């Protein structure tokens, strides 16, 4: 994504230990906000290449992490972009990355999955089917957003918990990665929506 600058970490374990030590707690979640995950990278590329998907529309980036997908939507001309994540440390990552790119993204720390999806034009979600618990919570919520007329765009490297039915592939991207994060150096990632 040469169109965007991001502050990213080199390795998860060392960063996680440093953050735990700095904040003096042993129960912080992994620093997902410090990496550009595959689904997010491909979804950001898709939005940048097809700005008509978000231009002049209200956008919500669910599980924003570093803010990459939200920033891509802002760069592509979205009228408003709301980046949402449960991890309070994401705010710092999103704010730093937005500042580095001269873009405006509104961050909200929240777990939106226990309420009805908000009224937005476009909902972006990269890499949200990473485990069984999250998948069981996020799928009906995304389906409800789609049913209320929101355009739902997903980026996923065909993780194990990605639903096998009800989705339409819009595009595919080969995304470079590291063996430390994904066990391979290149992975095929799909951009999907509900059919």
C-alpha cells in the first residue's frame, strides 16, 4: 500500500512483552493494532483501487486494528470514516497512522457486536473470521448489517472459520506476508460480500 504510511511492529512477541511490561499488566490482548493483517491489506487495496465503493459515503471499519482499512476509505474519499475496535490501544495506532497520512478517521473503542449494526453506507471488515468465538458473533451481525441495506465488504485470507456459503467473491489478491505471522511468504486473500 504505497498510498499509505503506517507505524508497524516487526515482531509480535517482543512487542507484546514490551507493552505488558510498560503497562504493568499481564492480561493485555495481543497487539493486533501493530500489524497490517492480510485481510485488511487486501481490503485496503480494493478500496483504494475502487474508490466508488466508499466515495462520499459513511464508512465503518470494524475491528480496525492499525486503522489501515479506515485510512484507505478516507484516502478514497469517504464522507466520514469511523474506526472501531475493542482494544483501547488501537486509538493510539489509528491516531498516529491518520496523522502520518494527513487523514481524518474517528476512532471509537467499543464492542458493537452486542447491539444492532449502526446505520452506515459501507461496513468494512478485514480478518474478522480468525477464531470460532469471533466468527460466531460477527457473522450474524454482518448479515444483519447487510439485511438493513449496508454494503458489507470483507477481506479474508480464507481462514478456517470463514463461512463457506452466502458470500460472493469480488476480487482476489496475492499479499506478501511473513512466516512469523502467517507461516508463508505469500497468501491469496479474497474480497467478499454477501450474495
